[in-house]
């Protein structure tokens, strides 16, 4: 199986995401919560309709739409498929033929079943064969050894042996019941012979009674011929009269249709004449197109000749110029570059220290201004309360009539307000003065700008110097390539055709433009002969239909049955006479049929008794055959059980060997051996000694080694090529050394799997992947963005990093 394209709409963080998958290893990188694992969830939802939690939680939380969908395009066995699924509907199509999809299944359950049959895997088997998740690595944790073996057998296809064993047991049970039933139903042959004789006597009596009733009905047959002939003649008279009436009504319509067909045929003949008149101009138009096509070929050759000549001259001029070698002083320029970068770092440090002190002064001034404004506001509020109560003639503190101390208190509050206002004004002036950029900062900025310019110029000189050194080494090879290119150009110039005539092309183009309307009219009349022939045929057919209708009407008037009756009442009377005769005959025939049924019943009883006698003879042979077949199916069930146990026993060492190879690479040779117990429990072996206690990180590495081994084994044992492997956050709690080992192992897996998807927030994976997809969460829309290359945040970080911290970019 190979993934081609995944489209998610309103699916968790992915509002509108479309991912094109390619062969090789693709790394899907992004921070936690960016929607990396949601891509894998989208694949599983499209195929099987399974999601985490409930479907109500899948929809994008900040979207007004309630509908979400996932569309997956994948390849399998040389064919291309597309499955589309929402919460309410699903569709599976075969898209192998472009533009002509073939519907394979529709509906939620039908599409899920169709995907299981197509892939040969259930939901759990797909996750255990193609996918490896950090939370699902240790999936072999079952309660019993038998449960582990059954699950492994199911994933590897061994369950088909168990199904065959079950079928053999079921067939054995059926045969056992059949043996018992055949033994119970063996009848006595002597009693059956007596029953056959009694049934034969009853059959002879019923046959005699039926023959007597048949003789009584012979008289009805003689009279029925005459009455039936009268009824048939009456029915023919009625049918003749009805058909003549219908033909009389249709005659006028047939006349109108014949006239219209003749008019259309005449118009078609005129179109044929016009087309013949245009045929010569159309032929001339075609010859002009051929002439213009040849002229265009020659003109293109002239243009190419000019370009090739210019290129050849340019190469000759370049070969004639011999540049003098200049001394390349790389080490000197490198020393100057390091000095310039050191000066730049010193200037940046001086500016940062100055701005740090300036910012601290600004904070102090702003704090003073804020405190003064708060004090002024409090003083205004207190003064306002005192003034409002003072005007009422009462003390604002005790409610008694005011006295001299109250007036002094009011004056004190007014003075406090004036002091607070003076402090606020002074703080504001200090803030305005401090906020202006000081001249010392401008000098430091100029120094920094000059240092940066010097560093950039030095880096540019270094790059130029190294480039010139490399260019001098490759100049001789470049001259040789230019001489080869010149020889190729000269050979191509010699092969170009000549003889382009611009005047002849212009005259031909003018004549073609003049003939183009007549040519288009000729093309429009291309179907005129066929259309004229069709309409001629239609006109003749309309005339023939009219003539046939007239001839039919005359034939009906002259038919013998037309004069058989004078009126419709006479014809209906003849039909009624036959009906009465038929009723009497049916009554007699009913009695004859009843006797026939009794005779048949007696015959059936005699035959059934005879059959029972024959069955008794053959049942004994069937009983012996059923007993032999029962023993055969019992032996088959036992052999299938032994074969399944043998295959399960061989599975454990094969899985342990593959896991040991993976573990040896993942741990840099520290643990070269991994053993599996009878219960499929992994045991590390270090220096030949089993290691019963391992750390959490080592446990994750063991689980990953087993998981990769089982993925290879499942796809191999199921007869499918190892095309796809999906690894979701497998690094877990691994340290840096273990992560690097896992990355190295992934590089080794690339030739074994046609397509590997690695989902991780560890960005080191991009160094071993063939392609990287970065997922980011848009802070404005809260939706996930998917893009190739470096994430935007990393690009901005690189641009903001000083030159001395970017040696790779400088080189």
C-alpha cells in the first residue's frame, strides 16, 4: 500500500489541509499540538471511520460548520483508489483510469467492510502492520500466552488455519448427526412391500373413474368447435372495425409529416450544392496551411541559426581571452573578517549595556509619573467630597454644623491638591525629557552600523576570495567544456535547413485569411451530404407510411370478416354464446381435473412407497459412507491444529532474530541479542547475561525494536511487499544518543520500505528524511498550516542571528 494524497476539511486543527505524499522517507515535524498525529488519524478515519474520543469532538472548535471530512488517495497492487468519508457518509472509488472513477462501495459500514477486504486488514491489523505509535508500541501485553499467540497468528494470517480447523470440526459434527439420523430412520423392507401393493390397487380404481368422466366430456368438444368459430369471427369483426377507425384518425397526421419531410429534404439538397461550390477553395486553403507550416519551419531554423551563431561567437571570444592569475590571500582575508566580527560584537555589547541603563531610567520616571497621577486623583476626590458637604453646612466627618477646624481642613486639602499637581507636572516634564533618544545612543548606533558594514564587507570579501580560488582551479576544465560546446554548435549549424522566403509567406498568409470564411463555411457543411441522404430517406419513409396506411384501410374494408355481422350487437351475441358453452365445459372439466388430482395423488403415494423401499436399500450404504467421512474430518481437524501450533512455535525465534538486529543498531551494539520467552516476553541479553531490570528509556527502545520487526514480519508473511511504514512520536523518552541511533536505523530502513512517514516534534529527523513537512499553528486563525522546507519561525531566527553565529551561511 502506498499513500498518494490526504485532504482534511474542518478536521480538528486542520481547517483546509491537503498533503501530497511521495516515495522515500517523509518527516512530519512540528511542535506539540500542531496536528501531526491528526494526519495519521485522518488516514485511519478515511479507511475505517475510527477516531479518538467521539466524532462530536473532531470538528474544528472555532468553526461554525459542523461537517468535517477526510479524503485519502492510495495505491495498491498497481491500482489507484480514493476513499472519502464524513460523519454521515462514505464513498470508495477505483480511480485507476483517469477521469472515469468506478464506485466500489457507498455508506459508512459498506465502505469500512470494502476497505478491510481490499487491504486484507482490519482496523487493529492495519495499525499493527503499517503503524507504530509511541502509546501503542508495547501492544503484546496480553493476559495469557495463548492470547498473545492468537493475536500474532491473527495478524500473520495463521487464523485461516484455525478457521479451517473449525470448519473441519463443524463438518465432523454434522456427519456425526447424520450417522445417528440414518441409523434411526432405517425401515422394515417387508412392511414397505405390502404398502406398495395397497397403493397400486387404489391407483387402478381412480384411473377407471377418470376414464368414465372423460368420455362424458367428449360431446362438449364436438359442439364447442362450431361455437368457437362464431366467437373468433365476431372478435375479428370488432378488431377490424376498431383498426379502421384508428387509421382514419391518423391519416391527416401522416399527410402533414410527409409534406414536412419533403421540405427538409429540399433544403438539405441545396446545402450539398453549396458545399460542392466551396470545395475548390477549401482545398486551396489546406495547401496554403501546409505552405505556411513549411515556411514556419524554415523561419524557426533562421532564428535558431542566428542564436547559435551568436553563442558560437561568444564562446570563441571567451576562449581567446586569457586572464592573468591573481594571488589569492584567503588566510589574510579570514583574519580581517574575524577582526571585523569581533568589533561588531563589541559595538553590539556597548549598545545593549547603554540601552539597559536607559530603560531602567525610563522605568523609574514612568513609575514616578504614575504615582503622582494617582496621588492627584485621590486628592481631587477627597477635596470634592469635602466641598460638597461643606456647602450643605455640615462637617463631612462628623455630620455636625461646621466650625473653624473644618475650614482649615478644607484649605489643607486644597494645598495638598496643588502639591500633587506640581509633582505630576514635574514628573511629566522629566518623562518627556528622558524619553527623547540621547546623543550618546545615536553615536553608539552609528558605531554599530559602521561595524556591521565592515563585518558584512569582510564576509563578502572572504566569500569572493574563496570563490576566485575555486574558480581558478576549475577554469581549465571550463575552457575544455566550452570547446566541446563550440564544436556541437557548429555541427548543429551545419544541419539547419535554409531557404526561408518571407515575401512568399506573407502572400500565402493574405490569401489564407481571404479564404478562411469560405473554408469555415465548407467545414460547417461537412455533414450536408449525410444529412441530405438521411432527410431523403425520411421523406420516402413518410410517404411510404402514408401509402401503407391507405392500403391497410382498403384491405380492412375488403376483408371477409368485415361483412360477417351487420352490427356490433350481433358480434357481441356470438361471443356471449361461446362464453355460456365454455362455462358448461369448464364445469365438466373441473370434475375431470378433480378426478385427475385424486389419480395423481394415488400415483404419488404408490411412487413414494416404492421410493421408500428403494431408499431403505441405499441408506445402509450411505450410513457406512458417512461414518468413513466423519473419521476423515476428525483427522483433518487434528492435523490442522498441529500445523498451527508448529507455525506459532517457529514464529518466536524469527521475531526475536529480527528484533535483535534492530536493537543492536538502536543501542550502538550494547544489546546485540533480544530473546523472547514462551509467553513472548522480551528479555535483554548483555554480555551473554539476561538483564531482568531495564530503564524506561531502554524499555521504549526494546518496544520499538519489536514493533519494527513485527511490522516487517506481518507484511512479509501476508504476501505483500513492505511498501508503507508509519512511525508516530516513537522517540518518547529517549536521550540524545538513543535518538541518534533511531535516526540511523531509520536511514537503514529506507531501502526496505518504499514509503516511510515519521511523525515527531524532534527536528533532527529532517537530516535523514528525503522530504520534510512542517506543521505550524496560525495564532490568528488557530488553524494548522502545512508547508515544505524550514518553518517560518526558524527562517526568522536565522535572519536575526549574528554573522559570527552562522558559520555555515558564511561559507
